[in-house]
C-alpha cells in the first residue's frame, strides 16, 4: 500500500485549493495535483412573502412581510415600493385590488413571488 501525504499549496479567494499528493517512498516522483471546482453560490430563496390580510376593505392598511436567503442578493417589491432588505415588512395603503411582486437577484439567478390583495365590500 502506498501512503500519500497531503499538502495544501494554495487557497484562492473563491475557496478553491490546489491539493498536491506526494509519494513519500519516492520523493522524485511527480506530484498528483487535484484542483477542486468551486461550488457556485445558490440562487436566492424566498422563504416567505405574505400579507397580514389577503382580503381587505378599500382604504385600509395591511403589512407585506418577507424573508429571503441568499448571498450577494438584492430584492425589490413592485409596484411602487422599490428596493427592500432581505428580511422585513412594509405597510401598504390599499385602495383597489393589487398584486405585489417580490423579485430577488444574485449572480446565480433570480427568485420571484407574487401575492394579491383583494379589495372587498
């Protein structure tokens, strides 16, 4: 059985590294180099996008609430709200039935959820 020694030669900012395997029984033998492929960051994941009320009387306020997982992620809610943090809530004044769209993007992709608040009465 041949015993291999492991030495980490370099670590890059992308968390990839050069792994060199040497044969201690034959120091003159060439090293075997293994370069792992970095794991790409996952696309954003919207875990929650809800409203305190999905049916409401006109001219009332309700809260939109959301929670998003993701590195290097930016989120926005349309219409009329704009950029939002990954987790939070915003109160909205509802006059007519409206659909809100939460879109979150990072270098690996985009996640989108939509919810509708229906004005009744």
